[in-house]
């Protein structure tokens, strides 16, 4: 049995929406194991004068839970 969990995160970049997505997934993968899917929920930008100054993306990351992982108790030695 696989159990999938979803996590909503926001990424940003001063280059592009694609760069914001790639950076967000890269950072999330450093602390979340078993990433399986990403859904782009929203894209938006901050405008400065007549140009886009910063790109933002809201992402729904999916990952499977490790059902075989052993529990760690801080008090046990």
C-alpha cells in the first residue's frame, strides 16, 4: 500500500517562473524523500516599474510515505 502526502510550497526567482519552480523543487528535495509529482497551483509576479522584478509559484508537491521507516524516540537509547 502506498500513501501519498501533499505539501503546498511557494518558490520565487528573479529570473523566471520556470526557475522558481526548479529552485523550489530542488530545495524541497533536500529534506523531503520520495517526491513523486508537482502541480503548479498559481503563478504571480511582483512588478517594479515596467518590468517583472520577481516571479512566484505556488506548488503542490506529492511524496510517498515510507511505511517501513522505524520510529525514532528522542528518549530511547
